[in-house]
C-alpha cells in the first residue's frame, strides 16, 4: 500500500518534465479534443489528465493603401485596412526600400497617420504596417511610397546679401529675395510668388514682385505673365534640375556658359546647419548685360561662383557674381558685385521661419504682374537681377522644357 502513496506524485512529475504527453514550447492555444486518460497499472494508481497546448500566431496582414498627394504639397495621409482582433498597428517609415533606416512613426489602434505640418522635406518615403494582437504580431504589409518633389505647394525660400558698387560710384546695397510657392493653379502646376527689395537702399530702387509657374513633378518652368527685359543676357537658376548628377571636375552649362564643378563639399548654412553642396565656377568670360549701344557688363573667368544643395532640396545656397562695366568694348574701372546667401527655406532641415523682412509693404504679386521670373527688375545696370532664371545642364545632357529667360 506504500506504493500507492508515491505513484501519483511520480506521474505528476513526469508530466511536468514533458515525459508524459509532450507539448510544444511557447504553447498558448488549447488543442482540439480532450486528452485520453492514463490507464492505471495497479489498483491504487490514480489517472491524471492535462490538456495539450500548442502555439498559434496570427498571419493576418493589414493592406496599405496607395498614398495620394494630388495637391502637390508636403503633407499626406497613410492609411491601411483593419485586421480582426488587432489591438494596435505599427507604421514604419524609411528613406530606402530595404527599410534599413526605418523609424516607427505611428503605434496605436487607428487606421491612418498623417504627415502633418510643417510636412516632409523633399525626398522619397517608404511605409509598411503590421498588426499586433494579444497573441503576438503579424507580418508586414507590402510597402508603399510617396515622393515630395523639390517644388511643392508651401515651399518658401529667402536669400539675403550685399551688393558692392565700385569705381566712379562707391556704394553698398543690401539685396533681399523671397519666393513662396503658394498654390496649385492646375493639376501638377504650382504658382511662385517672388518679391525682391533693397535694404539698405542708397539709390532708392523700387521693390518688385513677379509670378512664375512650374510643373511640380518635373521642376519644369512653364510660364510667366510677360516676356522679360532683353538687356539681361545671362542668369542662373534658383534650383538644380530634378535628378541631375554631377562629378567633381566635370563641366556643366549654366545658361550656355561653361562652369567647372567641384564637390560635393561640406559647409554650414547661414543658420548653422551642416550641409553638402556642389560648387560651380565659370571657366570663360561672358556678357551678362548689354544696353544695345555702348555699355555692357561682362563677368570675367572665375568671377561667378554658385553653390547648390547636393541633397534633396537642390536649392541655390550661395551666389557671388562680379560684373565689370565695358564701354565701347573696353573695360572701365566700374564694377558691381552681388554676394547672396540662402538664409531660410522650408525644404531644408533646421531652417528658421521664412519672413518677408523689414519692407512689410511689399506683398506677393498677383497674376498678371509685370515682372516675371526670367527678367530683370529694371534696365538699371547696377541693380541685381533679383528673379533667378537660367538652366544648369550637366555635360552631354539635355534638359527638356527648361527655363531660358
């Protein structure tokens, strides 16, 4: 009879150790049907019955919908379908298709997430989502992507600098330019409102406004309300062409003039943020302004320096252009030099707010303004062509539909 006392304990121990009816590890879900009772080998042997348990993980996956951005701004909504019994969803964002740079941007019970104001910087963003249950997590959805182009509704940029008039007249001028792409006027067409003014302004030059139109998906210049001033023979763009690639030491064409490329270099923005940039320096002299009679302005070799963001925005970061006055083909002692730097832009990280500045009476132009981008503000040769225009074309490449002035 002593055997009957310890046999039940031995059987229970064997069950705990997995020697009697082994079940998979991490078992969470009851197996179907009851377990068969043990058959006693003696009159005092007690039967012990335990349920078998096994692991079951949900394979349900939320479907990620296509990400629309038809209004061509830098905000959008990412949405997905519901999964039964899901307690929460985790949405990941990356800037590469392999999600090596993935960050969680949303975790919760909702079925959508919005890239809200101030929005995303230019670039391509990839998303994937997965559902979590009380029993574990499901697999990731198929990824979706969205592109924020360098030109988008809401883009605002400001440049500030100085002009140095030297020779028979000696004056310093403050030069300021602000551009705001404020609305979609047709599918894929964004309106640019430009404002330019001088402060300090020893010559009393007028402030100006202009309007231009661009295709958001390609960066193509489309139109301006008027033709522009034919006295200006050369200009440079405020933005690199979409998808343009450059090589250190190569030659590019800036509005028909050869420039040598160097970089990409590392530098610092006017507001203290590190940035990579390409630098372009002209290798030949060229005429920038011609009054059609005796007076011209020429830029000598090496005296036009342009720097552009080498990453997502493609923006003009810095320009330094010196023009020498020629009279009847001969150089004079008179010159004008404008050095301008980007001081704020919504498409660059860490930027301050883009403000209009001291001349609050200068408002964005309305449609039909008589100063389009691609023209000079006036025919005064000492003034700066505040409206940036021109094309930058890598050597051997073509740029369809480019703005040429």
